[in-house]
């Protein structure tokens, strides 16, 4: 049987995929250090919405620096407001910060830009920069203001799994800043976040 997510919006997905993106009950919490890397380098003012909050791993870090954090998820995982489809919701907020499901990344960009007044920050594979289709649509219509490339690899584990080893996929924080111009800055996050915020990762 063909993988229904293999060809999305004209682009082919890698053979290695996170099954959490395809099966609601399973998910991969974002390591706390990856979120700390964002809030240490980007300033967020006003209300922040985490629309794919899962068990609250990212939201808990955001709550340490952001004034007010609203958390929701399409699935009810015991944290935040369950049953909220970010892609069809009509909620205005100052900022949107999340790690979107892999097979919905492009749709999350469009929904985020539509609903955020100030900034949208999405944790995406660095390879999201590639692709003729995205070059014609996302990056032509609303290019990111900044791309923060991780110097350390992020490893995503299913809830409750033993944390060991290192990932093979490069990730970056893509930030759309409505108060910035239409040019894109490429920046690198300094090494050391994984060791500094190792507790709870």
C-alpha cells in the first residue's frame, strides 16, 4: 500500500519519518534544550500560543520567559486544550511557537502567518529550505525573517523511551517576524544548549 503522505504539495518526504506525525496517540516531545535555544535568542512580547503542545514539554519552557502562554493540541494528551485544529482555527495571538507535525509543516506556516500579529517560530528540519514548490509559494510569498540553525543535533524520542545517542537530521528554528523586512537572515545557535539544559530532556 502506498504511503499517502509520500508526495505532499509536489514534494517528496524522506524515507525516515516520525510515526508520531501519522498516528495521533503517539508523539515525540521536544527536548527542553531546543526550546531554550529559541527563547535565549528571540524576544517574544505579548501572548504566545503553542498549538501542538502534546504533553506540554515546549509550553513549560515558554512559560519561563513568555508573559502568557496558551497551549492546545488536536489530540487531548492531558495538557492544554484538546480538540483544537490549528489549521482551521481562527484565533489571533501575538506569537505562535511550536514544533509542527512533519506532514503539516507547510500548512502550519500559512496558518501561523495568518493568525500571529508579531512572530511565528516553527521548529523544522533544515531541509525545509529546499524544494521548488516552497520556493514558489512559502518563500516567495512570506519568507522567514531568521533561520536559527542548530549546531547540535536534536533527537526526538517517543514518550517514555530511553534517551541515548544522537540524531542524524539537522533542524532549525524558522522565525517569521512581521516587524522585520522581507529578507532572510541565516544564523547559527551556539553549541552548549544540550549540556546546559540537560535536565528534563
